[in-house]
């Protein structure tokens, strides 16, 4: 079976936002892109170790969706979570230090790329286990409901998680208990190295979710406007008492699954075709056509992102390692009778 995932035509429609907000959204996507490009470079230099899963190509989802949440809402992410962490407001310095394994990192250097965490910003992972965040999100939402809190829990996961039992259990319980969960499926068509059609009999993931009597929609995950609008509408339904919501963001990662991935499962021509749908460049082009972005303003955004990345790297470089005598701290506590 030949698998081909042709990209949709790049969005060219009007941007329904004022100039300052539109540029803020562009800035956020650019920050994510430049930080991850630097992370790939640092990984090659041996500065970042372990696993590293890049979000390059998917930035519109994190920026569009998270811009709709309040500071009181919960966010649970998968292991490809740098974009969500930055968009949530975790400082780039803390993220880069965590990549380095330094104590100044958001997880004190113990989590690394796949386990970013910030309780103050209600960012509960970074989870390395596929679909592992889904039951956590249901638990957080159940706690909020029982405590009478108005907060929503947004959980991000990939198309590969849909094949896991935890996905079905989480959607079933969320629907049964009418929990305030926003399920955000980032469908990039390849669960690690397996095309969606090779793993799922039903490839319309929104349709699959709707089997649990959940409002489920699909949107263009390469368009930050579409991502924000789909999220706004889902949250409106949720707050109106319609129960949990599901959004399938149809997107594409431009880089391999991880830095160890030889990427032999998809044609290079397919990747290049999707690059024409770059969420940053196509959005910038739309803003230029509407006189909401000048060349000088684009250059300023680029310079600011690069300066922030350079500052974060310098911060991580001068960070401190955990003392050897603390390596077992918080790992194991003996039980005394």
C-alpha cells in the first residue's frame, strides 16, 4: 500500500485580528521555531542529551490553542511539548536549562526535553508515555469539578495515542462524567514511523472521538487562525455545559520523529510539499498582504527571537549541575515498619 499525505492548499484568507495581536501570535510561533532549531544544533554538539522530539511545523497549534486558555486552566502535554511550554509562558531560560540538565531548569534538570513541568503555570508535563497524559487530564478535570472550580484541562497528544487503550478510557470517562476536558489531538499522520492508514481502520480521528458522544471537530493545524477559532468555539461549547470537547488539529512535522529517527517511512517530496504550508511563513505572508507586517517589523521579530535564544543558551551554559550526593534524592524512600 502506497501512503501519501498531500497537504491542503495554504490558507490565504483574511486575518481577523488587529495588527498588534496578529504580530504577537507570529512572534510566539517564531520563538518556538528558533528555540527548537537551536536545540537541534546543540543536540548535534552534545550539549543536549537523551531524547529530543522537535515541534517544527506544528507551532500554530500550541500558539493558537493556548492563547484561548486562562492562567487558571490546566495544560497536559506529550513528549513533543516545547511549543506548548513556551506558549504557556514558561521562560525560555528555564526550558533551555532543563534541556541541558541543569538545576535551574523548570524540572530542576531531572526531566529533560520530555518532562517539562511548571506547577505555578499549571503545566503538568511533558509525558514520555504515549497517551500517558490523557488519564492525568481526566483526573485533573475530575478534581476541578468536585472542588467546584471553573478551570478547564487541555490535553495535547498525537495521532499515535488514539491507538492506545488509555485514549478510549479517558474519552469514555470524560464523557460519562461530563468533565471539563479539551482533548487536543495533533494529527501529524505518522505515529513515530507508522502512517495513520497502517494503524487505524478509521482515519477520521474526530469521527472516532464522536463515538463517545463528544463534540468533535477537525481543523487546519497549519493555520494559527483556524487553530485559535476552533479552540474558542470548543471552549464556548464546554462552558455552555456541552461536556468535554475534541479537536483534531491536522498538521505535519517537518523534522523526523526524534533525533534518532532515520525517517525512512515517508518521501522527501511529501515533506517538501508540506513545507510550502509552513505555518509561520504563510501567516507572515497574509499579514504582509494586509499591511499588518512590514519588512522592518519582521526583521525585528526575528532579531528578538534570536536574541532570546542566545540569552537562554548562555543561561543554560552557566547553570549548575546537581551534586552527585543528591542524585538519589526524591527517587526512593525506604519504608520503615
